């Protein structure tokens, strides 16, 4: 973005939220093409682990797989994720190195209350995202690019009208739905090229290749003097739904057809998340890449 090995489980309950990462796209390190962190840079710490289908918690109504990778050019992974029912959220840190990691951690820490809770209205989700934006904005920084982050996620809520995916996003991290072999992007990018697509100046295919595709127009923090209100979409949940939440490190490398192929491979959620990240690395791996794959079992949608 021009503002630009799976995580281990954390033992501290306050940290059960994700795995932070993102560096300036203009400064790839040609000496680190194997995805390994540069010497002296610790691996990203996990703030939350994928939830096991066998988890006895009452909120364990989904099967989720999670994978994240530093990419082939980055020195630090500034991506992070929350993967504990009913909340499945990816945060992509901005600002470079420590700033991006700090932004991801601050945002995810503010989102932790959603994990394991019962969500009955969209205000709970909006309030949590606004709190995440406030947490990022409160980070001290003297850097040219203040800490910031994009965010996308799906929260499985019990609304009066029934079980519903509350889809949220700010920036260009994305949420997709695979339903009956049809892939649909549920989130709406807040980016320069998306504005051009909306205005009819670019096609979706052209936007996927456009050099401006990583210039975001909305973010958490990043020096923006405004509350971080997410764009919200409500989607009735159905048995057999497969949700993908990802950072742009995945969607920049794989087009919709390639994503549909991976998601429809017939593999379980964890293996599918790993396959998606591996495919992004094979396609170039220019950025940190994170994928959450969430399956709604047949008995859970009603």
C-alpha cells in the first residue's frame, strides 16, 4: 500500500486476537526473497490462534482456518488477524516496520471483546471498529507516515431476522463469499482504483493490474482526522457458506477466478487457508499475505 507459517497460539487471553505486518511497497529487500525476516527482526507474534472445530466454547459454531506469511520481499509481517467465533477479522498494518506492527496490535487488541461474545446488532461491530481506530490514532509516532491500518472482517451475528454475516471493511483488505460454487466479493474497497471503477473509468480487471491499486482512501489511524466508521454489509448466513477474509497481499496476487479455484478445491478450512497463502507466494508474494477461511456447517445456519 503506498500509504502506502501460521501464527502460534498465544497464552495471554488479552492477546488472543491476531498475528501482525506491512512495509513500504517502494522498498522491497532484494536480499530477502525467501520470505524470511531479516537478521535481528523477530518473527511476528501471534495475538490470536485459529479456533479448532473441537473447541468446547459455546461460540464454536464455525470451522476456521488461518494462515499468514511475511511474503517474499518484506522484512516484517505487519498483518494481523482475529479468528475466534463469532469474529473473523484481518488487519493490515501501515506505516512501515514498527509502526505497522504497532497499528495492527493496537487495532486487534481493541477488537478482542468481539471474540467469544454474542453479537445481536451491528452497533456492537461498528463500536469495536471505531475503538480500534481510536487505539491506532492514539499511538505515539514521529514518523513521516503515522501508524495506520486497513481492516476487513465478517462477524456471525444473531440478528432479529436470523443468523447474519456482518461484513465490515475500511481500506482494501477484503471479504469474499463462496456459496454454491459462486464467488462474490462482499466488501467494497476504499482505494483510488475502486473509485475509478465506480466511476466507470476502469474495469475490475484493469483495476487488478493498475499501479495505483494500493493507494487507499480510508484507513484506521494513518493521520486521518476522522472517526474510523466501517462500511457495513449484512448478508443472511446459509448452511455451507465459505467466507474468505484476506489482506490485499492475497487479492493483489490472485484474481477472482484463481481465488474461486482455491476456495472450491474441496479441502478443509485450514488447508484451504494454507493453499491460498502458498498460491499468493507462488504468484509473486510482493506483500505480507493473510487468509482466514471460515466454513458454516450445515447445522449452524438456521
